[in-house]
C-alpha cells in the first residue's frame, strides 16, 4: 500500500463515511444527499426501507430524524477494497437514541458500502445497513438535537 494514489483514495473514502455521520448528526440533509451518486440506493432492511434517489434519501432521512427526541451515531473504520474508480467496504456503527414516543434504542451495526469516484470525489452508490445487536431497554440519560438549520 505504498502507492500514494491508493492511500489518498482510502483517506477520501474514510472522509466520505465521516461526512455521512456528521451530516446525519447535524441534520444537514443537503450535505447528506450530496454524498451519493445520482443512481444511488440506501437500504435499511430491518426497517423495510429502500431509498433509490437523492430525493428519496432526503425525504426519508428527514422523516426518520423527525421521530427522534435525540439520536447519536458513531462511525468506526472498517474495510475498503479499491478497484479502479469503484470500491467497496464496510463501516461499523454504534447508535443510541430515544424516539418521541418514549421508546429507546441502542444498536451496533454495519454499513455495507459501494463507492464510485466522480469528478466531485468519491461518492456512495450503495449503503446497506445491517443491525448486529439491538437493545430497546429504556435509556436513562437525556440528550438534545442539533439546530435543524445545521448550525455548528
């Protein structure tokens, strides 16, 4: 892995995954959708959700986020396999939050990803979310949501 192009690609893909988590946490839906190609797909099979365009992703994530009193997502590095201008990989996710109806969730999951190099950098062509552990024990803590306008 001494090729600087390979190293740069890996860093850029890891930054893409970090941007995704930050955009979700900050409720920056325009930035979130800009991370996907035009022909993208985002799947959350356990929730029976599949979004097949940037417009569907934006509407879907806004609807999902509106259900949360608070929500925290932490991403951890996983694998990246480069193949020219495409790549695949996994990212490890930990989430917790409380829904507005009072129910809670803590889960550990994986994103199975496909990426495409574009003139604007690496983008997601596919994200598929797989929950590996789910705990619905009521959370005792409290939280707050970011300013919906995405203020830092």
